[in-house]
C-alpha cells in the first residue's frame, strides 16, 4: 500500500513538472511570438520546452540532457541584445534548467515514468507523428491565446500626423470595415480583438488586408455591426505575422466611421495638385466624449498665402487647398476661449489638425 502510494505520488509530481514546462513554453509563444519581432526565436523558445516535456513522459534522461545543454548556450545571447530579447532568453533558460535538473535527478533515482506505457505500442512512427501533432496543436493554442493577453497599444491620433507619404500613397494600411464579431471580454470589460469584414481599401488591393481580418484594439459588445475606418499595419509578431491580424500604428487615425470624415476625404482626394492642403475638424470641446463636430464655424488661417477664412461644412470640417509652402497659424473665429495651432506646410503635403472651441 505504501509503495503503491509512493509510486502514484512520484508520478503526479513528474506530471506537474511536465505540465508546468508546457504552460511556460506556451506562455513564451503567446507573449513574445504574438507581439514581438524576433524571427524564429520566439517559436524556438516556446516550442523546445514543450517538445522536451513530451519527450520526458517516456525518456526523462534524454530530455534532461538536451535541456541542460541548450540552456547555457542560449544565455550567451543576452549581452548584445535589447531588453525585450533578454527577458525572452531568461524565461526560456528558466523553462529548461528547472525541469531539466528535475528530470536528471529523478532518472538517476529510478522514478517511475510519467507515462507508463507508450500511447501506441509497437508503432513508434505513428506515436512520433501523434506527438508532433500534439506539439503543433499546443503551439497553435498558444498563438491564439496571445489575442487575450493585455498589451500596451501605441498612442492614437497625435493631432496632425500625415495620412499620405510624400508620393501621395497611404502611409499605412488604410480601409473601412464592419465589425462582425467581438471577442470575449478579457481586459477591463473589453475585448482586445474583433473580427471585421473589409469594405473599402485605399491602397493596392494586392497589398491590402484580406476580406475577413482580426482587428486588434479595445472593443465593447455593442461595437458589433459598427463601421470603422482603420489605419493599421500587419501584426509584426514572429508567428502572428502570417495571420490576417491588423494592429494599431503609432499616431494612427483609426476611428468610428462617423468620426473619420477628414481621413476619408484625404484618402479619396489624394495629394493636392498644387501647393499644400490644410484640413481638419472643429469640435465643441476637448473634454467631451463623444466629440461633437461643429458646422458653420469660421476658421482663420495666416501664412504665406495671407489671411484666409474657411467655414466648416455640415461635418464640421474646414479645408484649405492650394496653399503655398511655409509656416501657418490657424484658429477658430469664436468668442471666448478656444485652441489654435501652427505648423509648417510643405509643397504637396496634406496636414490635418483638429481644433476645439473649449
């Protein structure tokens, strides 16, 4: 009775170490492989612990030897590398050294194997294929779980970053889309991803996103069926780069479609035929949410073109086309406090800037 309980306890401890190593490997793939540009490194850092754990179910000694040989070699990569890479290497080394020492010690003390019998006796090749299939399934689950991990998105609209390049093409992937599914809420009652159907593309269709994409951001359940303008980029993760995932870009103009009137107008019209263009929207207040555009407001612009006034249209948009290059200041012509701005306008450039009455 005592000997049987001892065998069960040792086997349970062995399985606990194996499951821990598998989960840590999957976490490494989810964190670094899902969001970090690292080529095949995150894939290896997560896959090797999982693979060794599967080997340890039948051959702990071999798994220990591989783990304890690989871990010290990877530590040599720390010193000339950036912080993010160092963190990944340290996690990877820890996920190898701790179970590796355990497997080495238990194999020398003749602990019972975690998996007492082969899954498919007398068919080693089929068993190997089954093990590799399990490995691939765990990697896929780890990649998909990266969509649920909290992340720090880049800052949104910075108030004036151009949508177009100097050649007049969209600076990033730009399109309109309708949300067809909002993922489960996993961060402050919000989902970190949704599935959207692309409607209109503003670039070469061959380089644009697929018809159905995974859109990263912060979404509420009520966002389903909402239309968005999206300015983003393909996922830069080593593994998610091959999936139709669109992530926000720094100073991007992603917004609900009704709030993206300026961006849509700029992309539809393209670069100005002469001079530069200054376009933007006037809102009632900087603090209000949602922001309310104000039609019929006069906007005064001073610069090389002299003093010009434009009145905002029904969408609250002001638009100055054909301005000579130089420095311009502009402000709404209203009583009381209001916020103005200034910028340098280059030849052929399109600058957008939001103004607020309060």
